[in-house]
């Protein structure tokens, strides 16, 4: 209960005995730091105050310690997962130039073969692009260019109108 602990008792929790306000708890790290002080602080306070000491409640120091341990385990797992993700992203980034060259080569091959067929089948460029999109080719449209009718990616692949000096 508020006011049940002596001002000197706050020293066991790493608090300024002259400060009557709650600790700053606006950041994740501040909450964890305050929580780390509770279990050892409670044990020290109970030992110092003896039989007259009123244990923490709502939550108890044991409940705080349990939740803190769980949060710290999850934080450690999260940090390990982030490190693993960073490592994998670095590995993938080394493959990107080769993958980019392959993708460009595939797109060029598809467009070359379609241009050859277009002459025989009478396909216009919009028809060639429609067939190429079926093979995974994505077209990027300039701001002043009208996207092909039926291009499902047109809204996401139109470049903004940029000033001429950019």
C-alpha cells in the first residue's frame, strides 16, 4: 500500500530516499531497470525492518521477479533472432548482384523472344508486355507514360514526376 514503506526503505530498491515520486517508467529500459531492483531490494528491506516489515503486494516482489525473468528471456531470444536475421540478410545481400544480373538476363531474353514472335503474330508492344508480365516481367512507367490497360502493378510501378534536374 502507498505510504506503508518508510522513506529509508526506498534505499533498498536503489531509490533516492528524499524523492517521494514514482520512478521514471516511460521507457522499456527504465521499467526493466526498476524491476531489477525490486526482488533484491525487497529482500534487503524485509531483513532490515524485521518482523514489523510489510511485504510488497499487488504485485509481490516474487511476481515482479517472475515477470522480469520471463521478459529477459524473451528479450534474449529476440536479440538472438535479430542477430540471426541480420546475418541471413547479409548473406542474401551478397547474392543480390548475381540475382539482379540473372533477372535482367531473363527479362531481356523474354522480351527478345517476344519481339521475334510479335512480327509473326502481329503483337503490338502492349501485347508483348502483357505476355512478358505472365512470365514475371514488371514494367516501371514514367510519370508521363500511360500504363498498359490491365497491368495489375501499374499503381505500384509508376515513377513520380520529378523536377528535370534530378
